């Protein structure tokens, strides 16, 4: 008996200049199922979904919905065919209400042309009805710019459901959510599944995939590798099939021993009363100091203060035994500190610029000639050397950085800061949104930098990463330092106890 499919993509191919992004890819999604789509960054997952949603036109292949061949030339065609997509990067209209964002472009109207008006009462009632259906407790009249990322994500799901979508694509939907918010999202997914809606779920989080998925399709280098029942898979099996090799060790072996104290922070307190306060620690030369904590622990705010992006009301910073006044990023760079920010797409890359331009942009003075003009020869040579050194996958140094996968964008940002020859690297979630294969490469680079004597503070929300990479782990909760533990022998329970300490008290 032929299996019943809600969606089938057959033989999808798509090429860009110099890159075969998709090569004869297949995807079969059953009704009322959660179908995970996995692969390393650059495997072609997003390109495949953009072909499904009409953003890209495939060079070859066919799409079938409920057995019927469907031509999808635009996002409008996709929506009309019952397909909705929630992108990883959310772009709501910040100054409009929740209900206006949901019904944007299709407001209920009353009156006759030319005098037609938006029916706000009906829009409010339709939004309430939609929220009751999904068990969402958000005020439809609230300004969307005042809401948390998790609530905006929930509203995007509601918007997708409002189109009466049969298939909803969710791209990294939990990347900015807390544990409680993830549970709420999973409850909504369960309700949609019970109504026969299918979810295509893209995530790098193995635990989520194995818990919520019915089936898993894995891609590699733009090709279809296979589809398996989630119940048949383990984390190790998924990793092996994603990267094409067995990654028995998820973290590189480290034999380097940290040296003397390089940075000493004493009583550092933010000017904002609800931010970090009275934080004291030491960072040794060649050390990877992990920085853990729950959402709201003020970890990012602390490292931004160390880089001069945020003001401190009190406290001192010493580098090499001498007082360091860091009031701006320029001061930080002068003290040989570099910062890799958490949101590479928002505060890291310049998407319209090339790999070469993104590499040299923090160090332009190095490439100016006597007339103050940019001498490109040395800059291009340095960019090319770093592409080779960090094994960055890019057609050339002149490729726009937005065309690279997340892991390769992160390598370019690392190269940018390495050109400043820093002694201290502040890494804020350096592997967020990056697949396991690329993660191992980033870990290897970080470990090599520490072995060269660079000192690293690494914020991570992934417990295995903290435990696997850190010499010591510093834990914060609600702006306070609650403990520092040795990396070797530390346990998840110990870290979580410190992370929750302040909340419980």
C-alpha cells in the first residue's frame, strides 16, 4: 500500500555561481507529523526550504502537495498551497500591534470603495479566537516591540496557523528560548500535529530532534542522505550521518596548562541596577574560562563591559598587573582585547561586504599607506591566508559573507579579530546556530589559540560545550557571580545548582 504523503519534493536541484547548493534532493512529509531536517551548515537545508516557499526557483525537480503536482513561483503561491514558513531571523513590524502583525496585508475591512476602513473589532476577535485555539495568552493590542523574543516567536506561529497552513516550516525555532518557553512551543506543536498539520523542523539541537520528531531527513553537501524514524536514531548516529565520519570525540584533546594571571577583575558593577554587580575573577594566560548561567544572568552584559561597550559604575580591571581603563572598544583594542558578539548576523558580519572586507574591517589602520589610503594587496593576502588557516569554505575572498554558512561566517569573524593580535578573546556563544561538524572546527581553533597563550572567556548556554572546553567555569545568576569550578570533574548538576542559586534565595 502506497504511503500517504502531505508533501513530496522530488529531485530538487539548485545552483548558484560556483556552488551546487542542491543536487537531486528528496523530502517526503506525512500528514500530522514533525519531520526534522538536519545537516551541517551549508548542507542545503535553508535553500531547500526557500525553494518550497517560493523564495528560490529550483533548477530542476517537482513539488507535490497531497498527491497533486504544484507550481510554486512565489511566497504567495506557497501560502495559497497551504505552506507557511517561520524564519530563524524574526522581522516583525515593531511599532504595530500583535493583531496588526498577524493580519498584515489582509486586514478585515468594511465599507465600500473608495471609503473602506480596517475593521479593528473583527481583527481583535479573530486574533482572540486564533489565540484560544492555540492556548496563547497574549494581548492582541500589545505593541509587538514591547514583547520578548519568545512571545514574538509564538505570534509568528499563530500567524502561520492563521493562513490555515497544512505545512509549517520552523527554522531554529528555539535558538532564543528558555527551557520553559521551549516546553510551551512543543505544546503548540503537539496541538498542531493533532489537527493534521505537518511541521518541518530545522534545528541543530539533538535532544530536541530526538524528543519531538517522528522522522528525520539528513542532508550533506547539498545531497539527500536518507530519512529515518526518530525512534531508530541516537545522537551519535545523527552526527555520523550528518558529517560523513564518526565524531567519537566531540571536543579536541587539550594538554596545555594555563600560566600566570593575565587579567584581574575586582568588584565590577554595572551602572544599571538590574545588571551585573560586584563581579571579581582572574583570567590566566592560555586559559579557556567558561562563563555559564541561565537566561538573564547578565553574562553578555559583563563581557560587553570588559570590551568597553557598557559602562561600569565601580570596580577595577588589571591587565598584566597594571590598571586598565576601558571606556570604549578603542580602549579595549589598545589593551589587546577582542570580542566575538553573540548575534553574528546583527552585530558581527557586514552582510553586503565580502569575506575580504569583513576580515580586515577591525584593523584598517594596518593597511593604510603613507597617504592614508587603503592598500589592498596586504589585506587580501591576510584574508586569503586566514581562509586557508581556518579552513573557511568560500568560493573566494571576494564572495559576499552573507552567502557563507553560519560556521564559515564565524570563522571570518574570528579571522577579523585574530588580525588585531589580541591577548584576550571574549567569545559570546561562539557556536550558536552552527552544526556539529563546524562546531568541532571552531573548538579546535579555540583550543589552538589557548595553546598559543591567548586567554579566552567563552560564554556558552550549552552544558556539554562548557564542560568539554573550559579549564574553569565561572557561573552567574541574576547579575551575581555564584561560583567558579574547575572544568575537569565538574558536573551539569553542579553548574545548574550555581546557576539557579540566586533565583532560589
